[in-house]
């Protein structure tokens, strides 16, 4: 339904532009509009839930534009998912593509733990004089996720937050390539969750009440992705990836 509606709106836009400015739009942009705003490369619908375009626009020289200035001066559209670029107009100059980044390697450095919360269980064996063994399952859902510290990226050994400026297109390219690299390396798919489950066996002596506290922790793998571009510039991009959860177990006599 929505898909069809978008196609109608998109086709109408093509029709209007065609009539207002002559046949100015590029074939690829017309296809994009009449398909209902689907990326010509990855086929994702490039609208957010509010129906606002998520396409990124750039001027001829590669400067990023917002959607309002883009309607007057924008010449290049870019898909936020796959990075595919296309010309908006039929007679645009060739697309400026940022330097291709080659992955040199991915260096894993250290691991850290982040406390997620506590879970308590009470085992009451106070009415019995003999010891008992309780078995139960503890589990926690978690998702593989990552964060990339772009501001701490080093270009030829100089950190970006120390005043070094990368052109907007280079930075966007660095972001997309870093995300793709991590998704691939750590088999991360957006929105999927994993379930960690473990069997726990606890022995409680007779006439005792025990409180068991599980402290859940997320395990972060830290590291650096090393890229090199055609001009032999080296980029060190720091990241952290959630690689699992674990817990500590404490027992308290009640
Ligand atoms: Zn795409």
C-alpha cells in the first residue's frame, strides 16, 4: 500500500520536474523517484518514518548539503545505507568519488567489562535440616553492537579532534567503510539479538537461606581499524564491539 503510494508520489514528482524544467533529471534519479524512493543500488526505501527523505545531498564540489539547500544547488545524491551515489541532473559533471580506502588490518587491543545490572534469587532451605542442590537457568538477551570513536581517528598519526579537518565526503566515506568493515568482521546484523544462557547449580546447607546475586556484564572488545588510501594516507580508527555477556555470582547468607 504505502509502497504504491510512494511510487505515485515519486512518479508525479518526475512528471512535474519534467514539465517545469524540461527533461533535467538524470535517468537514475527519475528511476529513484518513480520506484518510490528506493536506492538504485541496494533497493532500500530512503525515507524515515515521518516520510522525510534520508538521502544525503552534495554539491558538485562534494560539500554536504541539507535537504533545503539541496533542492537549489545539490547535484549528487547518496544512499545512507550503501553509500551509492548518483547525479540528480542529466547534464551534471562526473561524480566526485572520495579516495578508496583499503583495509590494512584490524588490530584487537584489550577487553573491558561494563556492568549491566543485578539479578537476585533467594533459595530458602531453612525448613529442612539436610542440604539441597538447586539448579536453575540464568539468561540474558544482548545484541552485537559497536561504537566507533571517529573523533579519535588518527590520520598519519595526528588525531582528528586536534584540529585536523577531513573533507565532508572523506569523513562520510570513512564512516561507511568503518561500519561495513566491523559488520563483516564481527558478523553483525542490525536489530538481531543473541541469547546467553547458563545452567547454575547451587548447594544450600540445611537450615539456611541463601541470597544469590548475579551481576551481569557486557564484554567489549576494543581495537583499531587501519585504512590506507591511494595517497598513502594512513587512518587509524578506534572502535569497540560488544562480543558477549557474562556474570559474577555472589552468595549471601540471609
Ligand atoms: Zn543504497
